[in-house]
C-alpha cells in the first residue's frame, strides 16, 4: 500500500475505533526529529484532608444493605477524588462505640472533619441526611437532607451527598453525578453504552446491530453525537435524552468521522474525505451550514475544541509523522503543537483550557501525556504494557478516562492526572472510545 494511503487508513481507522492504535511500517524506524518523551510519571502532591466517615445510620425502615450501599458509594466517591485520607469508619480501633458520632473523639485520632450520614426510609420515600463537622471545635459546617425514592434513587442520593461534602471542604465541584459514554462490542456490532462515572449501572443506549463509534457529549450533557453505519457508510447521528436517534447530514464523502462539539453546542468539528483527502470541517447543527478549515496534502483528523471555543486541536501528518496541531476556530493561525515524540495523536483539551492531553508512542507503546500550555512542560502519566488511547477529561480537570488493552482486551479506565488512582471501569465486554459528560454537581 502506498505510504500516504496506508497512513490515511491507519489514522482514520484508529479514529473510528475499528482498531486500536496502529503504527505504519513506513514510520516505524524513522528517527525522531523532536526528541524523545521521557516515560516517567511526575506527579504533584495534593493536599488531603483527614476525614472520618462512620457507617450510615439506619432510621425508619432502612435496611442494613441499603445503608451499606449508600456508605460504600460515598466512601468510594471521596476516595476517588484524591482529596481525602479516609479514616477507619469504626474509629481507628481507639474510639468507643458510644463516641463514634463525637467530633472531638475523632479529633483525638487525627481526623480534621467528621461526616455523619443517616438514611431514613418510609415506604418508598428515602431521606439521606449529611452532616459535616470540624472536629477540633465540634462546629457543624454542613447539614442537608436529600430526598428521593427507594431503591432506585439511593446511589444518586449518595453521589449528591458526596458532591456536597467535597464542595464544602475543598471548594471543588464534584463529578460524582457525571456519566461516561463509550462503545462496546455486542456480537458483531458495536453499540453505544452509558455508565456512571465509577463504572456502575452500565446500560446500552443503541440497539442497531451495526457499527457505532466515538460518542461525543454536547456541553449540556443531554445529547450525544456519534458515528454510525446505519446508512451503510460512517455518518453522524444524534442521540437525545428520550433515546431518539436522528441522522445529521453533512455533505458528501465516504468518511464523516470524529465529531467534537463546540462549547456552545451549536457546531460539530469533524473529519471528512469528501474532497479527496482527510480534512477538518465545521458543521452547524441548527442551520446545516458547513465550513472547511484545513487544506493540506497531509492527513488531518481528530479535531478537539478548546473550552473557550476559539481554538481547535487536531492530528496531522503534514510534517511527516502524526503530530498535534492547533488553529483558530475559523481555520486561521495554524501552528504545530507537539515536537517531542515521533507519533502523537488524539488531543483532548482540559476544562480550564490550560492543558492538553494526548497519546504518544513511547518505546513502541502508546502512553498518555499532558502538556501544560503556559510552561510547555510535558508529563507522561502512564507506564507499562498495552496502549492507552483516546483520553478525555472529567469536568473537575483532575481525572482522565481512556481505553486500553493493558489487560489483554480493550477496556475503559480512569486515572488521576498525576498518574495515580488507575481504575478499570468496564469488565463484561471489549470497550473503546470513551467520553466523559460535563460536570453535573446536583
């Protein structure tokens, strides 16, 4: 196969998720013109708060299994945040059972804060009360009750409590009600799935029996754009909250792929071969208007908007090997972004606009890299076997979700941006191309 055609097919297939990352033979021995990324994790120590979280109290008709589920969810949320050192829920072996709810008793074993949860059930009505105390003075900092229905709302109530605790003690906006969309194998088809941020409650969104790929969240958290073969060739489709699927109709081309929403939710940046080469275009979802942004003999693909909506990052091989480039949202001011590493792709802009994550081939394996725009510093946050691909940011700017075959089969993982807290989120199927929904603190 001709080198350019081989690279084009490789990049586009990787973008579609039809294969894992692929490295064309034509570039496998090419000297690295920009230096070698160092495969070491360089984390920044994060301040942690010592928090006591005793077992959830049961009131009314609440059962031990229900209270235990709520407690496990809250503890899991707060541990995931990386902001807390969680003490033994039973008092570190030094607090009497009669003092387990006493803030000053917890101060004696090193807790800065105490959070008390109580679950009350009356029929199917559920009340979850959350209190937070500063332990030294015993001052009450938070007292709030969340209401819902049992058993369906218990996890949601627990996530809401976690968001409230995190916000009250750190000022951060929690991501515990966010969701992750991804593609999973169903027989010979690939369908779009949804799960909670922690991998719980996996549910299938599409049941088309064909290949569906690369779901992308709109900023309202209510719509997903994705690529589907429902019309026999890859075209955009839109999935709304009701489950309705609508085909979007950009003009021409055998490949219309890799959609990414503008921050205002009105446009999609995407890749198309309609003019004989893989280029980046804009599509106005409301008016149907289109604008071609790139014009180069190289392969341009995988666009990603900046959170301010004024810039787009994308992958191009115009310099000889795949690298990340930036341009203004109208296609002007185009410039190369990555210089270290021979093969870089799949850019993802952080919610605060200050960093870009991407995948880079290091010693034959794709690892995740974070580039700080202000300083130019690049940090490799993953190591080890297996490719790590398609990174996407959580709304807190502290976590990434990605797909990897590190355990032999492609699955979805999350990780903190300092390289700690690696978690496998999917178990039952091969899974690729995740996208994290915008933060939903309530």
